[in-house]
C-alpha cells in the first residue's frame, strides 16, 4: 500500500477539470472520487465486494450518504491510504464514510 500514497498524491495534486465543483462539499467528493478511481484501476487484490459497492454508492450519492465498512485487511489498508490523502487535502476526517456497525 505504501506505493499508493505517492500515486494518490500525484493524482490529487494534478487534478484539473474544466467544470470545477461549486462548493467545498462537491470539491471533496470530486477529490475522493478521483482518488478512488485511481487506486482501484486496476482493482487491488483482496478487496471485498461490499467495500467496493459501498464506496461506489457513497460516491454516487454525492458523498452525502452511506457508510463503508472495511472488512478485509486490504479494505482497511486502502481506507487508511484514502484517509491520509483526504486529510492531506484539507478534508476533515468526519467527511469520510468509514464506519462499521459491528
């Protein structure tokens, strides 16, 4: 997973889109969606289907609803990487969807 951090940093730093999001919430979601797309292309081995489905649903909601529960060690490592990158971009940890009910 340590190789993902430089890749995520480069991706997030190099984001440029013709249509910039209007609000900080939209910007955070766009950054998160771009980082997710980068780290899952190709999908790392060992990610649980629930983790990817829940993340896709969170992004589809505009990053407004849904919880994502990291189940496998690979899920947790990817969630940790995305969390570090999100915080480095100035997002509060409370933005992130990671939570498990059990």
